[in-house]
């Protein structure tokens, strides 16, 4: 009998957050109370002005196909935002709008990485990076993000990983799962390292509005000589609480944008017209809701970190961005998946084991603090009680 599935399907990984969410929902269906700290999704509703813009678009004809790379006026709005916010000199020809951020990740790797090409990616990092690299036949090369370096990559270590086969470097700042943020000096050093080596940089900047310091993260594409070698991944899901809208975009050299548009034609045709108009309103309308959400995330972050550090055997760095913490649980002498499963089943707290994000995540857990203060306090109490039984 012929095999049903193509061999390449065995190379695709998954995103454990959705698996844990399904397990947590099953426990809830049995009557168990679960605090959800596993999924990376703001618990806020999308701001009203954005919803109103989508409704207006729906009732005013934005119900048809759009050009594959997106509606020109929306692409120009994004280009204006990129110029002002990231200080990257770009235009609508460099913008491709896609349904969510992941297609930029998937299509960029699919369009540029040949079998055998090496791609350096952060570990622990978003698991889909490695998954897609393997799927296209590339060789994943992890760059460790270590707690002793505030979960920032070490540029000297990165230099040792670059070979003549290196095709792409993926960076993510602020980072998932660690909340680590590359300093401006880090970004400049990375640019100095790869400049002139014909290495594409996929810069995942989806969390760059959710930062807690006084310095705006530096986009590597804004540095001399990097614009022609960088693909920026960004979108609306995290900043504007629009996860269910599926709206993202990439900023890239025009010749790559043409190829990404070609992949859009062959997969999705285009991104929904009314969601694109909602995205235009998100960027051009009031930003007070974004400021309010980030301030609340900061309050929750402080509560989460202080609470975790007060639990015997647990230590947790203070993340500078995103809405995740990545605490150290190594003192319990159990692997991270075992502890994550234990907390779900015994304490009713859903979280992710660090190895869901790569081998260098062993000994850590990821908690999302995109939840209410009340639920975070409840989770901390449950975690402390459950871990007390393991000592």
C-alpha cells in the first residue's frame, strides 16, 4: 500500500501551547478549575475603534479579493508606520500583508532556504522556526539563549556558528518564550558580524511595542547595509489584541516581496479586505489602549516575577519585553515537561515546559502573564502549594 502522507510531513513540528490548551480544556470539561498561563494571547478585547473600522469596512464593500500583497493604501500606511516607528526607509513595494505573522516566517524560509542550507535560530525560541527549517530541508543551527546572559544571544558564540552554508539568521527581540530583549549594542554587533556575508536576517519583531524599559528596540533593518538583507516579521496580534483576526505583515527587499506574494497567490490568494482596513485603523488611530495594555502587562509581570521568586527552589529573571516569564525550576530535579504536567494536573495551572521551545529550555517553564491579576495570584498560590509537595 502506498503511504498516505508525504515524507516531509514527518519533519513538521507543532506549537505545544495549543496541545496544552486542549488538555486544559478537557480537564475543565471534567469540572476542574484551570488557570490558563499557557497560551500567548492578550486577555484584552480588541480596541473598539478597530472593531468599528472593520464593521464600517464590511458594510462599505470591503468583502472582495484584494491584491495578493495587500491593499495598496494599507501597505502604504504600514510603510509610514515602519518609517516612523522603526526608522526603516521603506515603501509599499516592500510590504506584504498576510493572515497572521506565521506566513511571513513560513514563506520567507520556503522562498529562500534550499535543502542543506544552514539557518541559525534562537533556542529556546518560538518552535515554528525549527519546524519550518526542517520542513524545507534546511539544517537548523541553534544559538543558545542563556539565563546568565539575560536570555540574549552571545555575538561571539554566533560568530562561531556561521559557516559558508549559512543562509539565514533568525532573531526575535523581545523574545518568546524568555521575554529577553537584545540591546541596541547587541543588534549593532550582529549587523557588523553578518554584513557583507550574504546572510539573510529574519527579524521577528512582533513584540516590539510590548517593552518595559525606556529604550525603543532597534530594528536591525535600520542599520547601514542591512535593509537589503533583512525581512521584518510584524503584525497586529499582540500589540492590538487581535490574535483572532489573523493579520500580519512582512517588510523586505522588493524582490523577496514578489516571491512572498507569489506564495500568497498559491496559498491564500489574499488577506481579508476588512481585516486590512481594521489594521489601518490600528496604526493610525488612538494608541491609548496600547499604552494601557502595556502598563497592565508591566504590573502583572512584576507580580508574577516577585511571586515566583518568593517560592522556595524557583528563580525568575525580570523580562524586559513580551508577556512571558521563563523561570528556573532546576532545583526540583525533574525535567520541565514533568513539572509542567504536574502543575496542570495537580495544581490546575496550565503552563509550558521549557523544552517546548528547544533543548536549551530544559529546566525552565514558560508562563504567560496575559491574564488577570486575580488569576495570576491564584496560580502563584497553587504553584507554591504543589511544589511544596515535591521537596
